[in-house]
C-alpha cells in the first residue's frame, strides 16, 4: 500500500512539473524584476484589504467599491504582474500610452480612461482599445458628442462615461462647475444614445486640505443629478479618492477609487535633457 502511495505521489509531482513546464513554454510578456513584482502584488492586496475595511465601516460590501489600478508611466510587464494576481480594472491618463499598452495585454481588462481627452483623440482611442470600459473625464458637451458619434461609427457597445466635476475650484483642473453638472449629465443621458451615463468623478486638492468638502460637493451633485434624471442614487457612481485619500472617499460614498502610486510605486517620468 505504501509503495502504491509513493507511486501516486511521484506521478502527481511529475504531472505538476509537466504543467509548470508547459506554462513556462508559452510566450509571456517580459517579466518585471522579482522585487518589483512582489512589491506590486503585496501592495495591491494591502489596498484591497483597506478598501474592504473602509467599505465595511461605511456599511457596504467591498464588492460595491471598484479599485482602478492607475498604471500611468508603468511598463506593461508590471501591469501584467498585477493582472496575473487577479486584478482586472486598470486606468490610464494619457491616450497614447493607453493605445500602446492595451493591445499588449489581455482583452478581459476593463480599461478606464481618466485623463483630459481631446476631440481629435476620441476615435483613435476607441478604435485602438475595444475593451475601453469607461471614460471618467467627460467635462463638456463637445467631448460627449464626439464620444457618442465615435461609438456609433465604430459599431461598438455603448460606452460608460462619468461627468467630471471640478469640486475644488482650481483653474488647473478639468471638470464642469458643480452648478453645471445637472445640465451636462442630462445631455449625456438624454442626448447621447451611444453613451451610458454612469455617474460623476472628481479630483480633490493635492494637499488634501479641502478633500472632505470636495467629496461632499460631489455627493451633493449626485443628489441633484439623480433628482433631475429621476434615477436612484445607487445607479449613479461616485468616482473619488486616490492613493492618499481613498479610505476617506469610501467613507463619504465613493464607489470607484483610482489608486496608482500606492500599488505601482512612484511614477517614473522621463528625465528632461539638460539645456
């Protein structure tokens, strides 16, 4: 009986070794350095755990809060490591960067575009990234109209969009003024049949001094928008909160947090040549 058990054990080990060898033989994107891979995956799990606790404190399940891993300036190899750890929501700020990365990564990633979007970049972006799930930065009717036409021309499924609201009043930030959020949301919902109005987005001040006010302002906008559109607030997302304040954002109702450097490490911008 012991001999049979040993034979089964040996066979099992051989099968596992063959399975591992088979996996290694398949072409994979260039792996990130082991230290970077471990750090990113550990950081992801830590963020997801913190999100779970924050959601539970606010009386919600963690599944009600989406974590978008913002991979701006990060290599495809590192994004792949986070993907292989089971994550599927990723975000990019720059059109060209997203257009270059998306084709090199699995098609079941749900990409979010969260940066400023120019009209002439709309069609190339949608054509190059068929798995673009959401544009979080619609801040005027013009860009909404361009997105609506591009979706129709490409024959793709309706595109989810968020209306970006400038709740901090900073001139350097994009976004419609809170007083104009209802009008823009109405335009997207009623005038853009190829777009799916999904909620509101904001970016708080970088020094976090007005973060509670910014988040409260967005929540107030949602109340006004939902009343005007006659939709329940549960169907209107709030995208607010980044690496430094996502737990506070969840406490104030966020359903979508955008976390970059806490997962991937400090961003790596190309060095400018010395003049």
